[in-house]
C-alpha cells in the first residue's frame, strides 16, 4: 500500500514533508528571505526519492565489498558508495538512506539558487551554505531527550555539510552502547553511515549490556543474525571510558581516511570528541 503524503508550510516558511517513515523538515532561503514555494517543490521531489529507494530496497539491504555493476539509480549508488567508504562489512547501504535523501533534497534547492538550505531528515541533517551567517546545530548526549547539551556552528567557508546522530534509542538498531554519536562530514550520506559505524564501535562486554539478534526486534531488518543492543544498565566509569575510547578510535580512522570531519560521542553522561568539535563548540 502506498504511503500517505503530506506537505505543510510551517511558521517561518519551513516545509514539513511526511511520507511513511520519512519526516523531512526543509528550510531554504535566499539571503534572509524564505523560499517556501521552492521548498514545497523539493518536498514533492523527496517523495520521488523515497519511492526510488523503495523500488531497489532488496538490493540496498545487501552487504557489498565493491560497487555492483547493475546499480543505475544514482541515489542507490550513493548509498552503496557511502558504506563502502566507511568500510564496515556488516553495514548495508540502508545505513546511509536518511542522509542520502537529505543530501538529494538539499542539492535540489542549492542548485536552484538558494543561499541557505537546511534539510532535517529525522535528525540527519544536510546543510548547504553560500555566504551569509553560520548554521547552528544542537547536540544531544542522549537521542531520546529534547534538550541540547552543546551547540556547534557550521560556517559558509564550506558550502556542503552533513550532520548525523546514531546510538541507543535511535531509529536504527545499534550494536554499541553509546547513548548518542554525532558525526559531521562533507555530506549527510557519509555522516549517516559513519555515525552508525562509530556507534557500533562503542560496544563493551558487560553483564549490564543486553543484546539480542536484530531480527528479534525487526523481522525485516537488513542485518539479520547480528546482535544489537536493546538495553544498557548503569555501567562503571571504567566501562564507559572503554566504550568512548573504542568509538573515538573508530572516528579517528575515518578522519584519517578523510571520510568525516569530526565526531562527538556520549555514553551515560560521559563524553568524548575529536578536535573538530572541541574547537567549534559554543
């Protein structure tokens, strides 16, 4: 059954597009003037992007070691390219789906003359800037809370930014114990996949960490047979530090390979971050 599609213009000129699992908030402007009409057009495009992904969902739920020869859809190819760049063999292209759609919508608007674009796809954010003021991004130490613990600025010195958050309690299953991992990259597709990988790397063996096979949580999961975390009871400071260290180590590898710009990791109130975040926090 096709998903119901809804588009609503919000106060301030942003546009909310909803279609099945996708909830997209689109903000686009020229200077300080919101461009709601074009944002509505972008929202309609986002529905087409989601349909394209759904059409090849069977292929995107597989694991790849190299790009397939028969993948002609540009969105699907981007998702595959993102997870191959991350390099975790247990990731499927679906680890980059939200960020990839966000990038496509942001590029649609940026290519049509917008000077400031922010596309929030359920917490995975694609930003495009051409001059003007920086975009401020809020960071949470737990996915399930509304309050921001930190603020970081993305300046127009670079036109394309991607921000993604993964961890326990998020929309996707995680193998780790991090309560939140936020990653910034040069596109949301890379940030999305990298956040998943870094969150997975935060796992520690402990009696207070409860896991089960992914298919017990989601029968349609693309990572069947892989244990995922369903609950983490209070951990010792030592175990928190080990989890943070493992996650930051994975982030450092992705930094070295020029896949991400920085990462922020939180485990039960304890945080660690790379220099990119440390130097830009407000």
